[in-house]
């Protein structure tokens, strides 16, 4: 039996990896890559819903690719590729749109949110979930790790795949499963509310130290004094500490929360140190890859052709089935 496949994607829109994405999506991908064939796709066509400046798009793409490689472990076998290098991806999208009900698309949160923000939206924003479906089902993907805001898109992918299978009376497309790390989804943002794009309350993995410090120092806490006991399980700072600290370190900090002479300011500095140490190596690698991007381009080219070959094979069978 062939290895199961796992795939996820990120848009190149000028937003970078935040810790929600890192722990919710990126780390599960790395963990799964040990026993599944794993793909990480840069969704550059998807970026066109909002990025119309070629220079920014190129820059964003480069930065995100460097982030990926900076965060991979040394022995990573994750296949990174660019959506736009997959020859038939938009043909696939068109064919899928012929089995996608309009009423389904009207229910998309992403589209409704954009509609609320802008007076006019483009058709790419409207069709976004169909392209995302093509991204997934062109490779017979089993599992898609995503941040919870993508949950509905995964439901759409299943619905659309199922509609196709029903229409053409065969199990041609595999139905993908979303993988959502529930434990990570409850981690608060730096304002104490749930982490969310609309609140812009993330810590970003590659934030510089000054920005990080400012953000961490601004986290709201209780008003207990230095010598009062504090409840770590009811504290945004401690919730974040748990992401980066070993279990020994966590129990050490728990004890400090109960002891004299330890205030929230101390806990915040501890969080800052843990965060910086956690990503220290990745930061160095990131700078290195920005300078030596050609090293990555070589790998990327061969992975692009690999991804393209899988999708092309699927596409060739597809056009037989539909009678083109
Ligand atoms: N829509 C995803 C996001 O905005 C990005 C994406 C595009 C994606 N294609 C995908 C994610 C396929 C998972 C699988 O974050």
C-alpha cells in the first residue's frame, strides 16, 4: 500500500508564520512527515485575491519559503512546492466548479467576511474555496492540518469531491480529513482573547526581539502583587509559556507563581527568553536562506516537477472520465 499523504498550504500575502500556524499546522506537518508523504504548498495563485503588486508578491514568496526551510528539522523530507507551477491546477478548478453549487459558495465565511469589509470583491475571492479544493484533491490527500479558520474550506473540499464522485458515479476523488489541533486552538492571543486574524493578536515567529518584548510586556494579567500567590492556569502569560517550556521548566515556573517575590513582569521576561531560545536556530537559518536563496531554488524546482507530475496524472484520468 502506498504511504498516506498529508498536505497543507499557506498564502503569500505578506503575513508570516504566527505561533498559531506554527503549533496548529506546521508542527503537526513535521511530526506526520515521518510516516506520511508530506507536502507544503505555497498558495501563490490564492494570493492574487489581495496582492496586485508583482514586487511584493515575489518578495512575500521568497520570505515565506525561507521561513519554511528555517523551521524544518535537518532531516526533513517535506516536499515544498509552488501552486502556480502545477500546470493544470486552474483547469482542475474549472472542472470542479461545474459540480459546485452556487448556494454552497454563498455560504463561505471567507467570502462573506471580505464582502463585509470591501465594497467590491473580486471573483478570485469568491472562487477561492474551489481552487483550494483542487489543491487538495489533485494529490489524493488524506489529511490536511489547518488552523481552525480553514475548517469550512475543508468541508467544502469534501462536499465538492463527493459531488463529483456522485455525478460521475465513481470514487475518483479521495475525501480529505481536516486535522485541527484542538489543544492549540484554545491558546490565547496576546490580548487574552482567542488567537484570531481579526484581532491581530498573534506573536509572529520571526518578529524581531524588540517587537516581541513590547508585545509580551503588553499582555494583560491579574493585579496581584509581587508577593501574592498567582494562578498559572488562569494566566495568558503562563498559557504561552507552556508552548515553549519543557515540562520541568513549566513546573519550576508553576512553583514561582505560588511563591513570594515573583511578579507577572518576571513571568513575561521568562516567556520572552523561552520564545527567543525556541526559535533561535530558525532565526539564524532564516537569515542564511535569505542570503543564499539559490540553494533552496534548486530543491524547489525538483519538488515543483514532482508535485506537478502527480497532479497531471490525476488530471489526465479526470478528462477521460468527464469526456473531454
Ligand atoms: N486557504 C489557506 C489559508 O488561507 C491556504 C491554502 C490554499 C491551503 N490551499 C490550501 C491550506 C490547501 C490547506 C490546503 O490559510
